[in-house]
C-alpha cells in the first residue's frame, strides 16, 4: 500500500479503512508529522474492529513507531501494544525488526 492510500485510509470514515491505514503506516515506519497527527487523532476511536477498538490500533502504532510510548495501566491495551508488531507482520507480510520498531 502506498503512502497516499495509507493517509487516505487514516482520514476516511469507517473502521476497516482506519485500521488498515494504521497497520500499514506502522509497517512502512511512517513517522512523519501528518501520519503521527492522524494516529493521535484516532487514539480515542471506540469503534470495535477484530476484537479491539480502533483507538487501540492507533495507540499501539504510535508506541511501535516510537512517537508515543503507551504508559497507561489498562492491561488489555498493554498486551495488545506488545502483540502489535506480530499483528502488523501477519496482515502485511512485513517482518518488523528491532531496529524498525525503535
């Protein structure tokens, strides 16, 4: 998925588009200002998608990209944040290395 499509998905209505945008932004290590701002705006999204709130995907992506570490005390979100690189790998087929996720 190209950057333009990822940004478009992050801006669209619809949980499916937003979730895909979040996952692919993380897989492409998109740390630019526009992407980070969009991810931050999605943190409060409470729509459920595949057993998780869309906001959880945004929180996990921000953590994985090193833009904003998750410091909350919700154990479900904390577990999802730790599992997120595997989710990205499964969905995109992109192997995330330790260097990529720092």
